[in-house]
C-alpha cells in the first residue's frame, strides 16, 4: 500500500471555478499534512499545511483534514491559469521524513 | 526571505564518476533532507539528517550515497559511482526543530549521468 495516494489527473477546471484535489494516506500515526505546488522543472513550494481535523483557510486555498478517514484535500477557489501546476500532497509521520504522493496535475482553462 | 540554496543547478557526469551536490540550508534550521525526483515521477525521500547524523534513510539511499555537514553551513550529498538511473532532480530541504513545521526546498540540482 502506498504511503500517500493522489489521483494523478489531469484535472481541468475553467477559470473562476473551484478545483478540488484529494489525497489519502495509509499511516494513522501521521501528524502533519502539507500541500506543495510544483511547476514543471521547478522545486516544490509550500501552499498550506494542516495538522488538526477540520478546515484551514488561507486566501483562495482551503485545506481539509479528516484523520478518521485518513483523507486530506485542497480546494482552490476562483481558479486562475497561474494555478496550473502539479499539486503534491505530503505527509509527515512520527519521524522526520515527508512522504509525497505522485501529485495531481491541474490545468485551469482561461 | 531566507531560502535553501543548491549548487550546481545542473551537473553532467560520466557513469562511474563521483559527484557531490551541495546545499546551504536556512541558517536556523535543524533538520535537513535530500529528495530526488526522476523525470515525470514522484518526489522520493532519500535521507534526513539531524544533530550531525543520519536520522532516517530510504531503501534508495544505499552504500553509494553519503551525506555530510562539513562546516556547519553546507550539507552535501555524495554519490560515489554514478549510474545512469541516478539521473534525476535532487532537492535539498530543511526545516526548523518545531513540531508540525514545513520543509523548505531548494531549487534543485539536475543530475544527468551519461
């Protein structure tokens, strides 16, 4: 079983719509959850992190965590073409390493 | 804004040669990481380093890999005898010692083994 699973996409949404990205993880002991954005050929850059059940909002981004279901999601409101990228879900367990999913490719269509 | 810096940005080496990838983590960070990403694939954990020693490593991090923090600022990844399949983007990351903090990534070194 993979540590972190994401739908690879591609996910296409029209400009202005809500993009919904999902991630599941296998280890119930996981403590912290991160969403990174990666443009082609570039390094991952942090969008948001969450470690408590519920929602966390930051501007157009909302992260949602449900530890009982081992599920974390990222909602992007008012999607812009510049949001087109691969979104990586990362999970940190009790140790130090971050486990990454394969990423979901998002395309926002103008 | 503080950032993780990596050098070189691109390294081309012949199979069997040794390479050293260099990173300067953010100065007050305590945990350091190397990740790699083969083109088109996921970001894979290699090793984490804390308190001047390896704290965790993956199956990928075999005997041909080593890490060092030689001078209190640099953090290096050495690959002793490169193989074609080592061609990838290598990312260095660091984070503070506080709980639930994110890892900040450098811009990466693209390693091409020919």
